[in-house]
């Protein structure tokens, strides 16, 4: 059975940046494409970053028990991991990489235990987070405020993760995460 790498963080801490880096340097990792009821942002495409579903379709899939886990991460904004996505990867002995909110990350770790490593990415400060989200220029001012407001609560879950990485200097954070994953995948 393949292994699972869980990456969680407050929005803007640098999860996607670090995940894209890992996917670009290792071809043994496959990204878990989540379903979401939010609209695509920037250049996002259906079936690449997410499966973009209408709120009705998302709720239907909840009813059909198609999710391993799902959360209403922001009011009226649902995100979930489809059972089919994970089962396919694990059956094919692939290591699957999750970009997931803190509660979802803790849930997946509890299900797969030692087959999974949970990594929390921490920003150097809430101020830095705010600045990164503004500079990313993909969310409205209102959405940035919602994301920043949630960050303090999310940071309080850091101690429940196997590993914590502070993403201050990006090159250092990339090297740190590379080493952690190499060690996890090389040790049974
Ligand atoms: P997340 O996926 O956690 O929401 P992103 O990876 O989209 O975060 O990063 C948010 C923004 O911050 C992006 O514009 C990214 O380029 C930038 N960023 C990521 N890491 C750093 C860093 N160490 N220093 C400065 N900016 C960063
Ligand atoms: P974004 O809108 O920035 O892409 O994602 C918002 C938050 O939802 C992030 O913390 C992201 O990790 C989380 N998220 C993405 N997919 C899932 C998922 O399948 N389940 C859960 N619980 N959270 C997810």
C-alpha cells in the first residue's frame, strides 16, 4: 500500500508553493485532487487543482458517502477528499500528497496512522500571511479577511501534527520539507 503525505497550514502560509515544488522534483508523488464548492481562482482548472462542484452536487456526494472527509472550511465553502481519489492512488502503490485544512489533515492522519505523515506549515507571523495573500492577488479583500481571521485558530492545531515547518525563507523551507519526505519514504 502507498503512503500518505498530509500538508496543512493557514491559507497563505505557502502550502501550494511547497507542494508544487515537491511535485516538480519527485515523480513518485501524486497529488490528491479535492472537491470544492468554491469557484476556480486565477488559472485553476477543473480536475487539476480541484474538482469544482456546485454546492448541490457537493451535498449530493456527502449524502452518497463519497467523501473520506469533508469540511465547510469557510462559510458556504465546502472542501472534501473523495474516497475514489485516495483508493486509486493507494491501490497503485503511489504516495499521495494532500493539501488540506487542519481539521481534515488531522482526520486523515487518524485514519491512516503510521502510513501517513502530517506536516504543518507555519507562516512567520499573521502580518506576513496577510501580506502574502494581498500580494498573491487572487482573493477579494473580504475573502482575505476571512482567511486571516481563521488563521489564529488554525495555528492552535499545529501541535497535533507530526512535524512543523516555519516557512520564512522559502529556499530553507523547500530543503527542509524535501529532507523530511525523503526520510519518511525511505523508512518503513
Ligand atoms: P497557500 O497554498 O498556503 O494558501 P501559497 O503557496 O499560495 O499559500 O502562498 C501564498 C503566497 O505567498 C504566494 O503568492 C506565494 O508565492 C507566496 N510565498 C510562499 N512562500 C513564501 C515565502 N517563504 N516568502 C514570501 N512569500 C512566499
Ligand atoms: P483554497 O481555497 O485556498 O484552495 O483552500 C482553502 C483551504 O481548504 C486550505 O486550507 C486547503 O488546504 C483546504 N482544503 C483543500 N482541499 C481540502 C479537502 O479535501 N478537505 C479539507 N478538509 N480541506 C481542504
